[in-house]
């Protein structure tokens, strides 16, 4: 499994790739300059060579995850088979535009909608979305859907060929993690963790990290962002509970390629 955490500023755009299949997590593309979109297009072209995009996971409906420009790029060029998103609709102009773009693709090609909200924890496993990966959903949970951040999708992806695991987290916050840990405990364990809420101070707890026990943590955050992500408190937690952590806003910014296989976990600066 290869995890490409693209340097898109204060947002998230991740590609998870196997041998022949790939899926995307969130679609933020900053529009500060035309070069931003050009970079994402070039990165996707490199990553997707010889692979089929099977799906798109939208962790939440805020604009730094659910972005019109990135959504249209993914839908129009790569035409995924399915779309996964929380069963919690935050009505914003951006979300409405993105769902309109999805409707357009629906008319051209059937796309399966996987709208997630756990009621029965035994139904958290999605085994048939694609051949190379399986998905285990931990959030959102119907008993704890109190905000758009805490309705973020939290999902463990397992590559069947290697048993490599990646935990997708969106913008879930500490109070949501308390509930997730209570329900799922050590089931959360994963080789690689996407840092929740871009490495914010209230993104995750020590208890949750001890359950996840990640080898590597990946932070998607903007260079000199106004929130100071990743926060100093988050950095301390990452250092205490993982062997390595990397951020896209290191120096002048970097995209990160992380390889999870039978040999372990390794991360590299990604240049397409």
C-alpha cells in the first residue's frame, strides 16, 4: 500500500494506492494560484498510471475536505465506482455545489453512495467495495453526532495482500475519540494514522493514540497556517506515541509518499 499525502495547504487530499486499484480521501485543492491545480493534476497522473480509481472517501463536508475544484477533477477524469461520506449533511454552499457535481456523474455513470452512520457496530465492515482493500468504520456513530467535525468518517483501511493498515480520521476531536475508544478499543490499531483535524490541539487523546499504536503519523497542514497546526501539544503526543511523524508543512511544504508492506513502513518526500 502506498499513501500519498499531497501538499495542498490547510486541507486534505490523499491518494491510497494498491497494485491496480486506488481510492482518494478528500478533495481539497487550494486556489491561491493556478499552479495549485496543475500540481494536483500532475500528481494524480503520476500516481494513477496503471491503476483504476475505485472510490472516493469524503471525511466531512467542510470546504477543506469537500472542495468543488478537487471534486470535479476527480469525478470528471477518474470516474470512481463509489462515494463514501458521513450520513450527516452540513448545508453549505460548497457542499451543495459538490453534491450537484456528484449528481451530474450519477446521470452519466452509476456511482454507489455509501452513506455512513453506525447504529449496529457489527455492521461496520465493508468488504466488497474493491478487491485490494477492506474498510472498517468507527465513526460517525448515531449516538454521538453532535457536530460536523465529530461526524467525520474514521475508517481503518486494510490492504488484503500485505495486511498493511491506514486509519483515516477527518476532523474528529478528543470528545469523539473518547467514544470511539470506548466502543472499539484495540480494534483501532493501525500502522499509519492520518493526524486528526490537521494536528490541532484537540484532535486526539493519548488514550486513543495508545490504542491505535501507529508506527507513522501523517499531518496534512498548510505552511504558516493561521491555526499553528500541528500544535505543539499534538507534536508531543505524536512523538510519544509513534516512531515517526511527518507534516506536509515542513519547511516550504512537501508531499509525502508512505509505503506500507511486509517490510514495514517507510515515508519519503514525494515528487511526481
